[in-house]
C-alpha cells in the first residue's frame, strides 16, 4: 500500500514515506548502504539488470537503496509519481530543462539568478543551441514572456521568495 493511500499527513510522510520497517528486525530507521557495487545472483541476473529488464541495484551512482528511500519520500511529499535525486541543484536544473528543451528553443528567465544558473543559461545552453533571455521581473513579467524570441519559449523561470528556481513549462 502506498504512503498516500495510508492517509499519512505531511508531517508523517517526512519521516516515514518511501520505507517500510526492515524485515526480521522491524527497525524503522533508513539503513545507509555504504557500497559502490552490488553482487548478482548469476550471470543471467546481472544481464537482466543491465538490460533494464529487471529492477535492482547495479552500481551506486545509478541506484542505491538509501537514495531510493529519499526519492520515494520526496515524491510522496510533493505528490509526484516519482523523484530523481541529483548531486546538485545545478544538475537537477540541467536535467529538468534539457529534457524539455532542444536546439532552437528558448528560456526566459528572471534576472534574480544564482551565478551558476546565469552561466548555464548564458553560456552552456547556447552551446547546445538553446537561447536564453534574461529579463527584470516586474508587473510586466507576462509581457516579457510574450516578447520572448521565436520560436516560442518552452520554459521560463520565475522569481520566488525562496532560492529555488520555479519553472513554468509551455509546450
């Protein structure tokens, strides 16, 4: 039964989502698996894992049971189907945007950016053929978005009171 179907409140999901007590011990804390690699039952098992025909652990940078609990917990807290943990916000931002953007697309962004984000928009994305327009956010934000370069923008960032960049997706 999923965490959402159990009717847990947000506060409970923060500490219990994505993990069941350990069989045999009923330990509630999420174990920390400090390993870089995993064993396979046999060669066929390993082949199925690498062919993505069977779910399981191959290498800790791809999948780790501890990270799996974290991702499930974030998905439960955000009401999502799944989540993906990345090594940094910059990596998360790149993955989110490069998934929906392609050569010839544009990003419209607020000027209130972290330096790495600014460089990603003004240096890295243009190398991939993705344009970026940095605008001052004001009451005219909808107008600024409308004046974006053509073709139409697929993504725009907006200013927020938190340091997180919000994305508005337009397909």
